[in-house]
């Protein structure tokens, strides 16, 4: 269902989910999402509720299609706050991304990023945010990666992934196989450490590099 | 109107021409050589002026100093000069060079001594005011044919240069 | 696909040692300090004479770790930081961030706040486009438009200053609405501004649009097709100039944009000239939106009820807005604490800059300058 | 000796032709001082006019309305540290600005400010001017090369290619004007600058209008080529700020840099003088043959003084409009002094012996000033050409058109 179709008409201001969107989207969970949204916004959370809005399963022809083809590889398909998300097994993600791009018209790769959960067995979430111009629909694809696990580059699917993956590599140290030019992009080439990992402190820096290249004791 | 200090200017310009000519061949840096050559050409233009040939002098400045030499410099600057600077100058050619120079000098002296009669003692002086017209009349009248042949020759040279320089036309 | 050439590091590139006649490549280093690179962008050009064989952008000189800062500040504390990314359009940055957090919190800003947000954001879009026009024209050698656009941008900044006290990094919005009620005479100021600007835009266009040299310098320069734009993720006026009628304000409306009537200007050729025309039209459309918004400015509260200590429920959300440069997105992961677990900014300038290589291949050095100008990048946002 | 000096006053030629060394030196001093002052005035005027094009005020602090700004700039530039890059070729680096300066000042030797107001009248005058001004490209090339840096080198290469290209079209346009001089009743043409103006007087027409539109096209070609020749906007690629920082003089600073600037402005005035001489009737006042008679002569000869009086009045209006505050007292006094000075000059110009000698210079200067204003106007209006476009305009448009004009002029001249 098309997300973010807020109806700004007066009177429905408290309802983040608009009246049911396009026909192809599943209507059932939209009602559920709207309901949960309504309950939260009618009584604004004076204290953040532990329950909060819940993610509901996302059913659509797309998901059904993928599930029949890949079975348990599609480990989760959910809608949270009206935003669709697919959680996939890392072995099939690249293939599914290609299917999404080529068969399902997700022709625009909005963003590629990662999230670090150091305590998990597979500490990295790799996130693609995709958009389809013909469907006017956004989709989030997630997969989990182990430390030191490399992942096939999606630059062959969307050339624009080039720099985005470089940034992920720069910030998290995730390697992408088959990337045309996997180098650091924002930090200097010989910098040590990947700043957006949770174990990298906010004021931490590569002091050796700073001393050698800037001729100062510390950048702080 | 009488010319002022003519001998002084003549010897000054002649010396300048010679000096710059020597600099052209002795300078290691090709750009410096080219600059010396420009100085020499300008001094020559001065000599032309003293011969009451202002048009030739002007053309000398426009074409040689202002045009051709700029293109010379243009090319020299783009070529890597560092190798030629490291090379020893007059490399193993001094013998041939000095022989050629002696022969040429001997010839000049011989002509100067023996052939004085060949040259008129003084040429008829053309009125300065109509100098340009006379050049024009000669070029486009009496010497029309050689003039056009020369221009054709230049055209061929230009086309040849373009063909040689341009790899893909 | 713009394959990036195998990259020797700048030091290895060395100097071309061949002689003039059989030398093909000259490496020219432009920036990081160069009058036309709009900040500290370094572009390494590989040239054949004046023809560009390829470019490589070296960025990161302005990297401040905005995303890392976000993980170490509370939701409220991080709000002013986002203004420092695209400092030319600070209001847009703030709008995107606030709306994303509101989504996460399940809070809806009141209608009046949304209208004020639209007015300020569109004013900011005008300011950003004016700054772009001035600097872009200056890069191409037309000096005068710069001063004209700065004169008119000044009026916008004055309105900002009166509204929230700051001119550039405004921090105009709060999570849940706006902190400040409009000052007395806000509507009059905005209306006067909206009335005066169209003739000023005509003035810019009189200087440039049919100026022969301007047209020659921009037509067919830095062409990019719609397919390439989509493949590279290029958004904003660059995408629209290639003929794609896509604007997040229409496609996935946010704030109060669905209340207003406006057009999405599109170009046909995707060259620098079309991008110029599209931005000029966008300025006029922005004025249209501002006029409607200020005329229909509703009464009511400006702040929704939000908790003092914000603890959004665990979850993640991506939300994006149409910033002057393109799609500006925020991906926020919450773990239920007061600080975001992860803030990801999807910067339009960063993604658009990637297209530079494709756009300038085979063109001349002077075109590189024109194309950098027409991409309208802000290094604060590229490097974050 | 005194006789030698005074004898020239009664002669009717330029000091160079009269062979009067003392007066030639005096003229050289006057002309060079005048050009230097004109360059300073042009500097101030350009900044002021450009500022007003761009809704700014321009210099306002140094002197009333920034009148002393050029002097302050000169002092600043002279006292600045003189930097020579370490790996520069010192000798060439040193000579380059001098060449440009000499080349652009040497052309003033033949510029006729009036029938007798020229240092000398060479019979190859126009050839001399083109030749000497073409030497300045040498200075540009040398400066770019000697700096031993990428941007100056590219700047100087662009510059030399540009100047050589446009010189061709410029030369063709000049030749077509010279051709017109030979089509007068006497049948002989001339290359002398004074001769060209006299030919226009004799033929009773400015060459701008002769064989309309041939003369006009030739003039237009020259007017375009001369902007390219002096590296000014919109053809300022060698100094294209946004691409090459400052082009061939990127590495120069202080005094040497100011020599480049001096040379550039002097060259601008010089080429404008050529245009004025060839097509706009040089020193001739408007309608020298139609509006004749004592009354018209008097009216036209009073104009220079009148112009200065108008300027004085404008300056005085400025004095009145100055803020009445003690902080502005010095500025007000200065401007008042300037207004009075202008008024006095105007009055002096009314004196009969002065006004007869000065009015030729006045008309010449006024015409050149028009071109100077055009230069500023171009700079405020146009974006910059790209290099290939510049070359295309030079070789594919201006050159064929100028050849056509040349042939057309010859044919029309022979038929008529």
C-alpha cells in the first residue's frame, strides 16, 4: 500500500494512515495499521508506551510470489507505520534484489545503508531502500550479515549503488564483492577503523593518521 | 629631415643581432633560445627601418616576432625540455661544426674581397612615403607569379602539417 | 553505466612524461581550493588537451560524522545538527528530520504548523535556487546575476531572521510542530515578497534565458538521460530536467503539500540549459505554493502534544522530502531509548554528484565547471 | 635652443615629423602620463559602473565616492611583498610583464589625438600599431611558462591561441578600412594614422558608414576581435576565474601584477583608439563638413568646456547630497574641491587659444570613452565563451566574413 498518503484535510489530522490507498495494496492490514495508529494518536503518548505500534504482516502478490519461489528465505514481510519491509536471508538477497529491480519495477535504489547490532550473532543489518516509479511505492529490504561476511555488490543492478556501498564500506567495514571500485569515500584511504560501528566511540579517531598527516597531536 | 646618429644605431643593432644569434645556439633552455631569436628578429626589423624599408620592418615584427615565434614558443613549451637540458651541448659535432663555419666564413671573406664589383655602391633610394606602395606594386605586378607560387607552397605545407599532426580526421 | 576508471592514487598518477605529439593524457587537479568547486570538492580531471576523459571526485574534506553525532544525542538535541548539512537549505533539512521523528512517534503536526512549515520550506527552496543561480552564472562568467539573486535572497533571510532569529542555520521547526508562532506582520511580509519576486525572476531570465552565449554554454552540456538518472538515483531538478515528472511533494505528499495546487516543471533534453529552465520554473511554482499557503493560513495550535522526553517505540522508519537538491531522506532506527539507535541521512547532493563523471565525459574543461554548478551540490551535505 | 623649442609651435606637423626632439619628448611625457591617468580613471570608472550595474555601490571609502581608490590600490600593490615562485624561471618571469607593458604603451607613439597631436606620424602607422600590439602575446606566453604551474600554462596557451586567431580577422577588417582610403579622389591610399583620418575628412564620411553595410560589418568585426585581443569579457578565457583561477598571471603579485593590469588597460585604450581612427573619424567632430560656419565652429569648440562644467555640477550635486555629519566633513570637502577643479578646467577650456587646440583631443577621447564604456557593459552582461566556441567564432565566422568584406570593399571601390 502506498505509504505516507497522509490526508491533510481538517478533521482527519489525527490519522496518519489515509483512506485506503491503491487497489493493488492489501487493504486488510492497512485498516489494522490505521487502527493502531488511531489509538496511539488519540491519546498522545505522554509516556512512551511499551506496546507502541506493532508491525503487521505484509501480504501482497509480490510477497506471495517471492515466498513461493524462495520459501523460508523470505523470513519476514511486514508493514510498520505503513512502510513495507522485507527481511531476507543473505544468500538469496542479491537474487531477489535483481528480481525486484528487473521484474517488479523497483528501478530506483534510494539508499543503501547498514545498522550495527554488536550483540547479535549476525551483527549487521544491511538495508536497501528501493522505490518504484511506476508503482509509486517504497520498499525496504533487509538482510543480516556476519562480521567479515562479504556481500555481492548491487552496483551491477543500480549503478548508483557504487558510492552508497563505498560509504557503507567506509563506515561499517562491510565488503562488497564485485564492486567496481571499493575504496573509502569520506575518510582518508589509510584511516583505520569504521566510525559508525557501535564499538567506535564518538570522540575516537585514528590518532596515528592525524599525527602523521595533519602534524597535530589530536583532532579533538 | 636628417637621420640622427645613424652609425651608432647601425652598429648597435648589428651587435644586438649577432649577440642574440649567438645566444640562440648557446642557450641550453630552448625557451631562452627562442626568446633570444625574437630579440634578434626585432633588431633586424630595426635594421630594415634604417634601410628606409618601414613596411618590411613592420611585417617582420607582425609575422615573425608576433606570430611565428609565438607558435614556436607554443610548441617548445609543450615539449618536455628536461631531457634536452641534461644533454651535453655540441655533442661530438664540434669538429663538423667548426669545419662548416670556417668554410662559410672563408666564402664570405672571398666574396667580400673579390666580388666588390658585383654590388652597386649605393642603391637608388626609394622615397620613404611611397615605400609601401612600391612593395605592393612589385609584388602584385612584376612578381605576381612567384608570389602566388609561394602562397601555394605554403598551402601545401599547411595541409601536410594538418595531416601529419591529426591522427584521426 | 559510469564505470569508474581503475584508480591510481593521485600520487601515482604522476605527470605525463610523453612528449607533446604522442601524449594523450594530462592530469589536472581541481580543488579542493578552487573558485568554482563550491566548497572543498576536489576533482581530478584526466584530460586529452581540453577534452575530459574522466573525472574522479575526492570528497570527505568536510566530513563531520553527522550520523555518528545523531546516535549520541537525544532526538531533540540532534535537531539543530541537521541544519548544518545542506546549510543553503537548512529549513528543508529540519523539516525532513522532524517529520521522520514525528512518524516514529506517531505524532501529527497541527495544520497551522504544517502550513508554516510549507511557507518556510518553499521560501528556503527559493533561497537555495537563487544562490544556485547566482553561483552557477558566475561560474559560466556572468557576474551580474549573482548580485541580483543575493539581493532577493536577502529578503528571504530577513523573513527567517524575523521568524526565528537565525538567517542560515535556522532550526525553525521542532518535533511536533513549530516552536514559534508567526510574528506580527509575517503574512504581510511574505505576501509582499511573493508579489515582488516574479518581476525579479523575469529580470534574471532577461539576462540569461535567451542570451546567446549562455545558451551556447549550457545547451547540450552535461546531458543525462532519464534512464541514467534513475539508474544512478539522481533526483530533484536534475531528474525532472531529463523529462521525469516526479516530485515527492506530489508523489508522496508530506506536510500540507496536498492542499496546494502547483505544477511539476519538466525539461526535455536533460542538459544544463533544461536544468536551468526547470529551476527557474520551480521558483515560480514555489511562489505559487507560498501564496496559497499564506492566504489559507489556518488558525490553531502550532505544536502537537509531544512528550518532554521522547522515547519513540522500537522500530525503524524511512521518510523523505523533496529538498531543493532532490530527495532528502532520513532512515531512523529506534531502540526505544531517548537516543536514536541509528540515523541515516540520504543526501541528494552526494548521490547526484555521482553522476558528474557520466555527465562530463567527452566534454571540455569549461563544461566541468558548468556541470558542477548545475548539479547544485553543497559540500556540507555531500560530506556530512 | 629656445628658438628650437618655440619654432615647433608655428609648424603644422607632429613633433616626430618636424624632427623636434624636445617637443617629441614633451609629447611622450604628456601622452604617457595621460594614459596612466586614463588607466587609473578607467579603473575607478569600471569598478563604479560595474557596481551600479550590479546594484552595489562600489568603492565608497577611500575619498569621496572612492575617487582615491586607484591611488590607494597603487600604494598597496607597490608595497606588497614581491613573490617569485621557487621553481619559476626568474629571468623570463621578470621580463614578461615588462614586455606587455612596453608593447601596450609603445603603440601610443602613433595614435593621433589631433592633426598635430601625435608623437609622430609613421607612414606605416597602422602596421606599426598592429605589430607592436601583437608583441604583447609574447609577454603572456612567457608569463605563463615562467610561472611553472599548470593554470598559468593553460591560461597562456589559451591566450596565445586566442590572440593569434583573432588577429587575423582583425587584420582583414583593418585592411578593408585602409582600402577605403585609396578610393578617394587622389587615388593613393595610406597606412598613416593621420592620413586615414584626413582621408575620411576628405571623403566626407566616417568609414563606419562608407559602402554601407560593408564598413559597418568591418567595424563590427574589429569591435569583436579587439575585445578578444585584450582578453576581456566575454572572451576572458585566459583569465577565466572560475576555471583557471587567474590564468597566466596566477602566480604574479604586487608590482608585477599591477604591470599586467596597467598593460591590459593601456591595450584596451589603444585598440579602441585604432577603432576610432579607422571607422569613427578619429579626432573629427561630428559633421565637420555639413555644419560649418563660424557659429557651428564656436558651438562645437565650446562643448569640451561645457562638458567639464556639467561634470562639475554633477559633482556639486554630490556635495549637496553628502550626509551632513562631521564624520563626512573631509569627504565633502574633498568632493567640493574636485567639483571646483572640474569647473576650473571647464573654464580654462573656454579660453580661445586652449579650446582651439583641445577640441580635437576632446572628440577623440569622447569616442574612445564610448568604447571603454562598452567594455564595462560587456563585462556586466555576458557570460564567458567556451574555448572551442571562441575558436569557432574566430575562424568560422569572423574570418570568412572579414574576407568577404575585404573583397566586397575592393569590388565596390573599383566599380564606383
